[in-house]
C-alpha cells in the first residue's frame, strides 16, 4: 500500500508507533501530487517546501511522544481560508497575488496540532458555483471521470481527497459547497452547524450562510478533523459558545442507530430533475439504516421548494456587500491605468472579477437597491423564517433527516456553462441546511455508471455527533468507502 | 424581459462594474431568468412573518474594547498595490 492511500486514523496509528515518519508520508503525498495533479487540477498552489518543513517539525514532536490526532498529517486547504504568507486567491484574478498577513482560526488550530499543509485547493471564484468551472485559474476534474466536474465550490477539496493527493481537506459550504462535491467525488464531507467553526480568516461570500468544514476519506477522519477545528472564537462574532463533544471518541463508543428516527421529507422524491439512479441509491441507503435498527418516519418540509429562490436573493445580496471591499486599495490586484479614483474602482473590479461573480454582484445590488428591498431581500428573509420553522417542526418528531445531496451524478465539464439558473437549481437539496443553520453530511451511498452518489443527512443545531454516528454506522455496513482511482 | 439593459447598466454602475454591450445583453437575459424564477416567492403569503437574517440564536455579541494583538503597520500594508510612508496610496481625490 502507498502511504498516500492511508486514512488519517491509520496514518496517525503508524506515526504514533513510529513505523512511518511524517516526512515519508508527506513525501508520498507530494510525489502523488506531482504524478497526478496535472490531470486532476485540484491545487492552485502546492507548498512543497512548507509541507516538508512542517513534516520535520511534526516528526520532532512525535519523537518527543507528543502526537495529536493530526500531527504530521498532510492536509489540503481550500484557497479562501487565510494562511499566513501563503498565497490565498479565492480562485479569483483579483486576489491572484494575495498573501494573507495572518492565519485563519482553523489554520491556527491545525498548526497547534502540527498538521502539515500540502497547499491550497481550487474552487469556484469566491465560492460562487457548483462545478469549480468558475475558477479564474483552471478547471478541476473529477478523479472518477476526468471529463466531468468534481462539483463545487469546494471542488479542489473533494477531488484532492478522492485522488489521494492529501489525506483530508478543509472546504467551505454556503449552499452545499462541501456536501455536493463530496458526493460527486465519493468522499465524506460535513457542513457543521452555523457558529460551530470559527469563520475568522475565511474570506466572506455570504456571511450568514458560510461555514468551514472537513472533507475526508471516511466518517472517522471527518470526525477527527471536526475535533480539531470546532469551538468558540471571540474573533468571529457569530461563533457560538456551545460545548464541543469529542466526536472521534463518540464514534469509537458507537451507540449504533437502534431506535433512532430518520425523517424522510415527502416532497423530495418528486423533485423535478431527480435522477432515478440517485433516488434508488438514497432509498437503498435508507433501507440499510432501517436494517440496522433505525426507524423511518415521513416528514414534511413544505417550503423547501422556495429555498433555491430565497437563497439566490439572500446569498447574492450578502455577496454584493461583502465583495465591495475589493477596490484595489488595500490588497489584491489594482488596474494598471486609471483616470481617477472612481475609474480605478471600476477598472479594478471589471478586470478582476469573472462572469459569475459579476452576475451575483449585480443580482445582489439590484435586490438591495432602493424600491426593490421589500420585494426581494425582505421577502426572501421571511421565507427563510418559514424554512427554519419547517426544520424545527420536523426535528420534533425525528433525529436526523435523510435525502439526496445532488439531483444527479457529476455532469460533464461545460454542460451548464451558459445557463446559471440550471446550475442554481441543482443546489435544491443542500441550500435549506444553510438557510436554517443546521449541520449536514454527505456520505457515499452508491455509484451510477462509475460515478459516486452521496446520501445527505441533516441534523439538529449542534448535533453533529448524531449525524456522524448515523453516517459511521451506514459506512461500516456498506462497501462504498473511498477507493482511490489509479489515475496514472 | 424581467430586467432591462438600462437597469443592468445602472445597477452595474452602483456596484462599480463596467460592462461591454455584449455583456449587458448576456447578463440582462441570464439575470432576467433568475429574477423570473425568484418571482415564485410571491406564491407564499408572508404577511406577519418575521424576517430572519441569521441562522443562530445570538443577539448581540458584545465584548470589552481592549487592545489585543495586532500585526502592525508594515504587515497590514504588505498587500497594498501602492504604499508610501506607512499609508495606502490612491489616485488623487480632490482637485
């Protein structure tokens, strides 16, 4: 077995026993990057030198018997999480030279465990998109079929785990951007409860929806990363001071799923555009959970059908405000020639942003502009209340909700390139969790013509533990755990 | 069309973006489709429903106004496209 194929848990055991060094492990991953990333395109920046230096530091800690769960483990980071002195582009031309002067809280936390960072991962520009085709730099390909998208916006984060070019990664999820690429690439991805993980140092897209989370080869690894990144942070005013359980320990204790109530939204099976094979795989997964002792119960999330419309008012509105900061003054690329200050703003932004970002800024600016605010932003915010109420009612009778992640397996690169609305509609199953702030996880549940399919589980606020438990039990009972495609 | 080309141009100007004629044409169509889809929200009666702007239950997150760690002028300016004597440099604003 090649070292890059190890799970985090397996690697940690070998490191602790000093059977391998972090340097060997990291070198194996870097060699694999050199061998396959030309095809996959998951990385924007590979930090060979930094990774090897961090591996050395980790090996010293390990020698001293100070091995934490992620000590010496090579991880990839989505390129919108700030890393001190390491290029952080957000997949955008306008930040193509941006070297943050500080670490995001999640990076600080991982560094305190002596994790190793292999580099920064490709994404849709400013996380706007579901295919990673909106990156200003390159496309990322799905490791299971290089002619297809890896999903998005955390496409690099999912493809890199699937391709074995990092052991785990961090992504961000504003409307499904961790869960959907995880589903398309056959890996596990979790969007934690809003407020569980600090957003300090996460470049903002839609601040009321954004959340950082892990992508990993299996549920156990996902829990290990959750343990490292969760917790209150005074530097994020929306971070919540809520007790963080030991997720890894909870999985090992494994309470099983007997008697657990799984809610099945009655609206979801009739969703327009739902691929029959996806529907079948998800229904089989639910049947498997019943076999393990869980009970299913029909629930209703009646306002889900308005989630896409509400989201595509709220997220662009917040984005139009958040992205006003890119004006060529404090950071990023400034236009070369301008007549005056206003002209400099215009040219900098026009040259620096791609089409999808411009579209969303225009939609958001329109929705917030005088005379339209009530019809768009206020209306969508009221629908958001109704969607949250749906979840509240559903969780009175069930513990988790099961659904598909994406309506179809990964589409071909270029398939929806000129039809933004078609791309937006594919977010139908994932958006509600962001609007309601609840946690969600994607776990592999089958294949359609060799393309992975994911099962989504959504839970109560701050109850990631139950989600991980259900996902873990399902994973143990099935055979869909990641098998790394050869690619060479 | 749900949004006219003039409206697209006007909103783009508010957002400090220049658009070519082709882009105005393309965006007006695409954004028009999105806005038409958003109209489905009007099917829902939201009379008396409180709007939600945030997904958790915090109200205000106050903290003491204390000086904590900071990274200093040099680092803060490290990404500035143009700087001089510890300041950001911008094109001339007043004539």
